[in-house]
C-alpha cells in the first residue's frame, strides 16, 4: 500500500485482521484482541527508560498514546485507538515510528513473546452475573465482559453457555487481592450486586463469595496470610 493510500484512510476506521497483517513495516508487532502488541528487549532499566522516553515524545507528536510497561529486561507496548476500540491507521503509523526508534537505539523486538491471558466464564445468562463480577473485581462492565479501568489486570468475559446450569463443579477460582481497608467494602459491594457470602472462616485473610450461578471468588488481603516477622 502506498504512503498516499495510508494517508487517505479514515483515521477512525477500525481495521480488520487481514488488513493489518498485509501491512509492511510491522514485523515487530502482532495483532490480536483488537490491539497491536510488541515487546522490545532492552536488557537494562536505563535502556528501557530511554526507549520509553522516545516513545512518549513520538506519542505526543502524534497525539496518539500507547500503553507502555517498563521492566528491567524489556518494554511492552500495546497500541489501540480507544475511541473506536480497535486498530486504525493511527496505530499503524505510530507502530512503525516506535519500531524506527527501537532500531535507532539498537533494541531488538521479540514478537514471538507477546501474549495476553484471557479469562472466560461459561454462563447461561451474562446479565445475571456481570454486575457481581464488576463489583467484586472493581471493574467496569463492558459489552459481554468486565474490564480493569486501570488496564493492569486481565479482563473477564462471559461465554454464552445455555447448558451451563445446575450445581457448579468448579476446578479453579479467582483470587482478587486488595488492601486490607478495601476488602470489606468490596465484599459488601459484591453481595449488593447479587452475590452470596459463602464463607468467612478465614477472615481477614480472605472472604469466599459466589455469583448467582455459584461461581466462586475470594477477596484476599495480606492480613493473616503473610508469615509473621520480628
């Protein structure tokens, strides 16, 4: 695709997967879950900070801002046009610029390392349990899911499963760990949203709750869980 064709694109038009993967100059990036994802192996905190600073400058110039996570060995970058909840030509342009910056700094990308863990709950009726999960996790309700408003933790989405009825034979559950002063408020909000308080036997270490379908979750704190220190 020519540079003119890219410029002529509607910057608010979400792009489909085949359109994105057909683009040139995106070898560092992978497209899934309506975002572009990249990991750059900086090898040190100082080099990572240098890369993040340059990314921030480019983002300000473009007036388009990625989500960036800096750790000692690497920098992770996610790009999405939040106003349309998808990838647009704005993201493609910034992705290419970020790759250019990384190359200038001698930083290599590791596209095979990027991933996102999704949590899915099979439910016969999402509407019956979504308010509970939004309350107990402290999330915002979205179309068919609940999402961390701070973007730090995994989203939870609801898989339609009309036959998922009867007693729940649950083999794993979620633990949401919060500050001690938040725990009882979170428990109360979850109960008010249709949940059931299953057990307080281990309070203040954790409270066990269940949604309207019997799916369990623990609201946890460090109080009573961490080993005592002198």
